[in-house]
C-alpha cells in the first residue's frame, strides 16, 4: 500500500480538495494529513474528507517525521500541500513500486509551476539542471520511497527548513530516479516576490545551509513560506 504524507497548517480552504485528489487515485491506500497546529478547521475537514489526521508541533521536518511514524503503507510518498502530480503519475508510480530492485531506491517527479510566464519556465529549467547535475530534488517534487529504506536513512530530521535537502543528501545518486511525470506547485510566492529575487534568496539560503548555518537561523530570511498554507515549497 502507498501512504501519501502531507504537512499542513491553516489550509481549511484547500484541504478537502487536496484529500480528494489523492484518495481518488487507485494507487493510494491512505493519505495522512499532518497538522502543525491550525487555528482553522483544517484537521476536522481533512478527517471528514477521508484523511488520517496526525497532529505535530509546527515545522515541516517535524510534521513529515510524525506522519511517517503513523503510516501503514510499505511505500511512502511525501508531498507538499500545494503540489499536484500530473498525468501518468499513477502508471510510473505503480511501475516503480512493483520493481523489487527499487526497494532501496527513491523516486521524484519533475518540478513545474502553475504559471504561464516565461520566468516560470526558466525556474523549471534551473531545477531540472540542479537535479541532473547534483542529484538534489526538493520536497516540492515529491519523494517516493519504501518504508524500509526511509527508516534505514533515519527519516526526515526535525528541522524547520532544509529537511528535504538533509534527507536527499543521504541517498546515493545511483539510488535516485527521476520519474517521468510532473509535480506542479503553486507559483504564488514567486509572483509575490518576483522570480529573480525569490530564486536568489532561495539559493542563498541553500548556500548558507551547505556552509553550516543552522536551518532555524534561515527561516526568517526565507520568510517562513512553509507557514503560508498555499505555498509550501522549499528552496529551488
């Protein structure tokens, strides 16, 4: 069974559609919504829509870890709340998880933004280049991984930011596969901040993390985008 795990906070306006999107798929066995302390009706609406609801302290890494602890599936798919997989994702997912050789491998989808602007295409190309050359897909591309492999890697660390980078860096390049389907995320933050400035800020945060700056010092710089329930993607 495949368990889809999504961290949220104050997502009452979208959580029903999000839950139905995943549960309408015949490849998904359960969806686990991990609420980080919503002040609205997010947990109640998610449960009514058919999700398993887990509560955890606010913080994406903490929430993802809490969701994985409660998952029943042999396979886990970690997604962001504002991300939707595109046509063909069920076929490629089913093919990946049915191959015994992928028991200790992980897959991710191709990054896309829901904006027709040329700037969005440029960001997508940068992300594709980063994944190809450095093997660094981020959380807004999803992470499909067997529960045994996830446990062997130590799972998501309890970080407020860069939790996806921390986990991905533990996976050898030959154990990562780019799955031929899109994961389309909201471009809201890019449009608010400007594509150029948002990209530069994201890359700066990533560089600071790589040189050893603790992630909790970077949250304010990153402007806490995780806590905007309509824009939960990480650095690109």
